[in-house]
């Protein structure tokens, strides 16, 4: 058994050189040859907020080792992130918070692959046999079991509605499962009268204003639009694999932003944009796009995709690559496997790293950050 519990060591990160010459570099000093120069734009600088991988991160007061870097310290500018934390310091924080003990498998991330969050700053992470719910402001953790013999079999996509109800697509059942904010199951959407509503549902998004639900269904080459009661309003796409406007080749993910629907059409190496009624608006082909799995859109309409060496790449709406960020630590890079990018309503960025068993968080600038209070005993 483990004699001592350890947090995952924090890795060094950097923002790489821009693909477009129009971006200016940050004026801050370069801390080391490996730290790189942080890029800046009119959106502000990119800050590393921290990472989490287990229940221990709910109580750790260190800004570097703890949740989001908001507990007890200021966020860390990526260009200055060098030599800020050590493994021994992280271990000390853990021992103070919970004492040395072995973590139960349900208390730590194993292979996180989907993320969403709600209005109360709770973060939901799909991870193999369960969905973890990290309630950072209240220092609580809970989970929804998944797998053989469970109500939820194979979670594929996560989304939260305006009432903080969690919607989970189940690829095996071909249905959506809806959970109340307290984690209790509420209802199914799909499989009416023995007929599957979806082939194998994947990504899901909910428009908070209307309550409409959008679900990517790769085997059927469509995106299904439903109302809050689960009635089908429209099917976006022809149902046949194609490359034309409004056609898909196994769409895998969807995002609702700024009254538009963005669909990841990765096999066609593009993102298609529709209005919320399902009318085609644009096709975006990001520079050097591969078969991306991780996909998000921020409030400015910028598109985030996983890229080579498991970096996060950011594109303008016209498809131009404007910046990217990732790892400099060779060990973490070798294991890294980015499986999801989620951006919340305040543009906080969450990146699921399936290879390193963790979720990391970033944000442009700090004006929207809300500091979390310290635990009562600190």
C-alpha cells in the first residue's frame, strides 16, 4: 500500500510562438530559456489556474498544487511559471488537509474524457466507470456510477441546463439521462415505445435561454434538436455521409455559443456553424486541422482544438491559427493525451488530460476570476 499520498506534480507549460505575425508578445521578462514568451492579444494574457486529479485537490490551500490556483494565492501567468512548486511542498499540503491515506478509486481521476460545469462552479468529469462532481466552493465530492449493472452504462457527452440539471448521453443505451443538481436521477430522454431516438449519441449541448437540447449522432450523420421535454424538433443534416454544406461525416461534438450551434465535423476536417433553428451559416476549416477529438468555443467565437504534441490550438472564425499552448515537461508530454476541452460561461478553460489523469484550467486575463475562500481551518 502507499505509505504517502501524493498529488500529481505540476508540470511546466508555455504558450508557443504565434502562427500569425499580428500578435504581440507579452512584455514580461523571460524567466528561463524553457519558459518561452507568453502571447498576448486584446483578450488579455493567459493564466494557468491549476490542476486537479482527486478529492485531495478540494482542500489543498496551495495556489500551485490546489484547485485552479484560486485557493490562497494568485493565478500564475504562464510566462512566469517556472520553478514555482515542488513535489515535497505538495505532499506537505496534502498531509495538512487530509492526512496520509490511500485514495479509493472513486476519489481520483483515472482517464478523464469529458467535462462540463454549472452555475455554482461545480465541475463534472466523465471518467471511465463514473462521473465525478467536484464542488470546489463547498469542498465536496460526489459521483454518479456508470458501467455494467448501473442505470448509466456508457457516458459519452455532458451538458448542464439553466437549472443546473446534468444531461448525459449514453452511447450504449442510445439515450440521454437527466440528473437533478443533487445528483439524483430524474428521467430518460430517448427510446420511446421501444424505438431508439439515437444511434449512438455523442456530444451534447443545451441552450440555456430556450432549453433546447442538441445531440451529435455520429452513426446517423445528424445532429438532433430536442425541446426540454425530449420531443424532437429537427434533425440537422441529411442522414447520409457527405461533404457539402449542412452535411456531416459522423459528427462527434456540439457547442452552443452566442446564439449559434457549432458542430465538430472532424472526418471532414472542419467545424460547421448553424443558427439555433438548424440553418447552415458557415463552414470553418482550421489550418492544418487533423481528426480532432477535443473541441470548444469561447465567448468571442474563437475555436479551440487539440493539436500535435497534445497542445491546445486556438483559431479565429476564419480558420487562422492565432496561438497555442501546451507542455514543456518531457515526461508529461510523453504521456499526455488531450481528450476534452470545456470552456464555461466566464471563459474559464478546462483541459482533460487522459494520459496524465488530470484536468487543468486556464483563463485569459483575471478580471472575471472569482476567488474561492480558504477552508475554515486555514
